């Protein structure tokens, strides 16, 4: 794990053609993670559970995504720091409904946390009308921008967006407050 698998997955970032590609994002995730599984048996259990997951449709992706956000929420409720990255879904949905963003607008979340707002805006825009090929491409590559300073939240945001159907999240590992301008990824 520590000497072969994680370094291999981290290398995706260096060999990817485009920083907006899924390979680049996976490399970015694994460059931030440290393996805590010491037992090969525990690793086998994790691999078996992940192997059972299906990601063939948006409905298939919704289950793990909901589970993932639920775990983040529970971390905060249990006195951990997970709640620092989690905004309750009803608040997010209400905000998106009031703002009513449309395709063509840039959606920027400076302290992106778990990317709950970006995921909800993505769902809102994706279902707002029948999308053209160009609009679908815009939705995937050019509309959503986020920044996150903390490593854990950065990884959570990218994973959450991938699970919600955004193939190459446009999230930068940076401190928004330390910059004077919007830096596009």
C-alpha cells in the first residue's frame, strides 16, 4: 500500500495531460492521503466493499454520495471536525432555490468545504432543462470553481463532486483569503 499502490495513484497527477482530468484529480487526492490500514485483511474487506459498488447511473452514484455526506455530518455531530466541512442539505437546497443559478454563470465557492453547495447547484442546473452537448461540457468543465485550504476538506470536496457526477472537479488546494484574485483551475 505505502510503497506501491499510493505512490502509483499519486503519480496520476504528474502524468495526466490536463489538470481538469479525472486522472489528475485522483492523483491530487492520493497525494493528500496517508494510508492507515496496517492489516492486509482490513484492506481486503475494504476492497471487497468497494468492488460491490456500482457507478453505472446517476442513481447508482447517489447512494454512496449520500452515505459519504452522512458520515461527514456525523463527524461534526459527534464533536469531531467533520461538521466544519458540512452545511446541512436543506439549507443548501433553499439557498440554491432562491439564487436559481443558470448554465453559463460561474459558480465560485471560496471555502468549498465538502462541496455541498457546488454539488447541489450541479444537480439544479443538470435537471433545469434538456442540455445541449455544449451545455453539458460547460457543466462538467467550466462552471464550478472552488478553493479549500485544508487537506482533508480538499479531498472530501473532490470525492463528493465525483460521486455527484462531476467528472473532473475544478477545486484548488489553496487559501482563498491569501489571494487577491480568482484563480481559475
